[in-house]
C-alpha cells in the first residue's frame, strides 16, 4: 500500500533526513566520542534512523516508526542540552527536529467528525 505524500509528510521526511545528517555530523565529525569507538556511537545513533526505510513504501508507517524512535533522540537532546554546554546548539537542533517529527505525526491523524 502506497501512501500519498502530503505536505505534512514532506516536512516529516525532511526532519527525518536532517536528524540523520545531524547524528552523522555531531557524533562523526564535530564531537566524536572520546571514551568509546566513534564507529560504535555512529552505529547506535544512525542505524536506528535507517531502519524505517524498510517501511518507506507506506510513508505514514515509516514516519510513525521514526516518530517512535525520535523519543530516544528527544531524551538525548534534553540530556545534552543540560550537560554539555559546547554541544548545546546541536542538542537544541535535535530537540527541534524530533518535535517537528512528532508534530507531523499529530497533524496527520485523522479525526472523527462529531
């Protein structure tokens, strides 16, 4: 089943792509991990965002999975915003992208008419 790609879904897909790029830049280039392998950190942060690609034929389902996964990234962003002053701007960007994803999911819900 193929879901038509609406403007809301385009915003969600863009936020998903930007969240993935943000993880690559943040953990792979700007602030690579010092206490563990940077490749392991990238695997833990990027691979989960790639898994919903298997459901991309149904954009709504893929975005639902990304929305569920984004709760982890939201928590990570909040944690980093409080504890890592040098990375705070990246954390706020991560929080903004996850809230965008969740907002797109909320906007895409079909409501019953009274």
